[in-house]
């Protein structure tokens, strides 16, 4: 069982307890089968997390594309550089959990558009350093409030207590996934 009480003072987060370790067959009236059914998949924790992330990201990506002709990957690179610049392409790839080759393509596009600069690192000539430009910051400043409003709208169905518990549980799950390895 994952969940229980949050580390914050106050009542327990019983409403957010995730019963992910109970076998699916024992949670429903369906007999266990060797092959997962469509219903099993829809009840899967990882499926729900992936579906939430993908639906939310793709909906937001349409806005990036319409306003600034950016893909979701382009936005993620720009967003990371707006917060953590300067970084190498490899460091950006690590932060957005994406393949370095795909990040390099996005960086090439952003450099050509003048949203990002790439320069040789003065400390290590084998390393390129990426920085967001003023134009990139302008694009970021246009998109970031939209992304924050969409995020606020998504979590608006949660009370402040539920939101805090969810954030804390997700933090714990992120730490746990690190222990599982890749």
C-alpha cells in the first residue's frame, strides 16, 4: 500500500491511498486470467499516470505549436534552459528524460530560430554550452503562464490538502522509481 498520511501536519490523506499492490483480480469481480484485459490496463497505475501525462502534455503542445511553432520537445528544452541555463545538450536530455539525439535535433531547431545559443565551453573545449536567448525568454514568458494556468485548471478538482498529499506521494514515488533502476 502506498499512501496513508502525508508528512504535513493535519488529518491523514486516506482519500488518496493508492492500492497498487493488491492484485487486480482481487479488486474486481472478474476471475484472474493469464492475459491482461483492457479493464486491467485501464486500472493499472502506470497506465493512468502515462495517460494523464500524455493527454495533458499533448493538449498543451497544441498551444505551443499554434503560438510559436514549437513541438513539445522544443518547449521542454526551452523550459529547462529558462530555469537552468547554461547546460549541455546531454544535461538537458537528462533533465527532460529524453534521448540525447532527439534533444540535439530540438536544440538545432531552437538555435536556428534564435531562441537558444550554443557555444564551446571555455572550461572544457569538448563540451558545448546552451543558453536561452532574449528572444527565447520572450517566447518562454508568453508560454509559461499558459502552461501554469493549464496545470492549475487540471488540479483545481483537488482540495489544497489533496493537492499537497498528491505532490508528496508523487515525490515519494519519484524517489522509489530511482531505486528500481532503469
